């Protein structure tokens, strides 16, 4: 069986044997893509205790499947959100509680579905190319927000309740395996 890591000598023997090394994605519709992707992301993080590695792979998997403009995580550290693993252009490093779409998701403990970022009061424009956005909170076992998953598009109204449904499912997978 092929080794997953390179160089193989860097990997623990048990870590490199039986995991998929690529995503298998064939669906063309949005829901179909999520249905294919989520179990593969769950398999990828199952048994791996390193949070950074897991969030990095999830961000990469979402970008690979959907080609999102920006996808990544902001982690709660004391009274701020701090940029975590992401895919896309460089972004703001810190966001305050209740600030922007991400800080609002944290404060309100719920998903923010934003069809037009310019119409969202206090939106933080890390990139002027970002036109619509969805931010989903990820809760720890005590029900506190531990991080938010932020996905940006360079198209207006690119996210809908299908994205919300599956990204919230993904947040539960992250909670189950990583928090
Ligand atoms: N737009 C976000 C800031 C993060 S960037 O989009 C990556 C917000 O308003 O919170």
C-alpha cells in the first residue's frame, strides 16, 4: 500500500498505511458534493489528535471540492478570534467578540448567512473581492463557541441553506473528533 506521508521515514508506521491520500469527488451538484466530501473529511481526521493538521485538511478539502475564494478557521483565544488554518489570500489575524460576520457568529452562537457582505453592518473586508460569506460556529463539549468556520465567495449570494446544513454538520464532525 502507498505511503501517505513524505518522506515515509518521518511518519509513524501506523499513520501512513491505510488512509486515502486524495479526495474522491464526482458529484456536480452542491448537495451531492457535500455528501461525498463530509465522510471523507471525517475519515481523514478520525484518530488524528493534532487540531492544526485536521483543520488544515478540512479547509483544503472544502476549497478543493468547491473552489471557494477563501475558507478557513478563526479560533477563540481569550476575548478574540485568532486566524487558524485557511486556504486563500492572506486575511485579518484577529477579530473581536461581536465584530464582523465572524465575531457576530461567535456572539450570537449561530450561523451567519450573508448574501451581500456590503449590506452586513460591520463586515470586516479582508479582501475587496469577497462578495458573500457564510460563518458557522463550532461548539466545544460545553456548548461554548471554540472556533468559527468562515467561507467567502467572490460571487454575490453564493451560499444558501444547503451550505448551512452541511457546514453545520461538518461543525459537529469537528466537535466530535477534535474538541
Ligand atoms: N469577513 C470576515 C472577516 C474574515 S475574512 O472574510 C477572511 C468578517 O466580517 O468577520
